């Protein structure tokens, strides 16, 4: 009778080679993210000294192949530590992603508002209602200029200025709320 390694259900065979490879690739991806973090965040992350030393070595390397090899070594050093060691930096990176998502959403809202201002005259009144301290004359002239630039196939200088103005006003209003 032929027996296979799965005949004994009580024996723990550990993770499969495929799972080990997935885990190693995940650590490599995390090592890449760590190496791209600014030094100020790394300082707050409470990383082990050997990991910080390898990240520093990695940052000094410019050759692609040597950098790739050093990144693999960094991942190997990281695998020697427990996952709990890296919880702080994972939290910092999660905060960063959430903050980036919020900023991106805010920029999209401003771009949508700018498009509405370009398309409809009544959007200006909504803007004035939302931001009562805004310079109405300046906004009107920028919208008029942006429409002329668009119709004349000229560079969108005023169009960009509208966005910068909206960004400044919304930031000022957010700071007043806080």
C-alpha cells in the first residue's frame, strides 16, 4: 500500500512552498515600501537597528542590480524579526495612504467645481454662497478669461489660476473650521 504525506491528518506539515513564496514576496514588497519612506517617518517607526542599517545601505546604492540584491537582503533580515516589530510602521504607512486618499478626493472635488464654473454661470453663485469671503470680481474675470483661452486654443493660464484660487479658499475655510 502506497502512503502519501497527507495520510496522517494529525501531523503539521507547515506551509506549502507556494505559501512560503507568497510570504517572501510580501516581505519583499514591504521592504520596498520601507525603503521609500522619508527618514522622518522611519525615525518614528521604532525599527530594529539591523533593518535601519540595511535600509541606509540600500539608499546609497545606485546600480539597479546591486540595489535589487540589497533589497532581497533587507527582506531576509526583516524575515528574522517577528511581525509585531513592524506594526508601528504599518500603521504609519496606513495613515499615509488614508491621508493621500482624502487629499486626492478633495482635489477631485475642486476640479469638478472648476468644471461647473466653466460650464454654468449659476455655479458661481453656489461658490459665493459656499465661500462668502471670496473675491467675486476676481473669480468672474478668471472664468471669463479661462473661457476665452479655451475658445481661442490658448494655454490655460486662467483655468489653472481658478484651481489655485479654489484650493487656497477651501484650505483657508478648512483651517477656520478647525
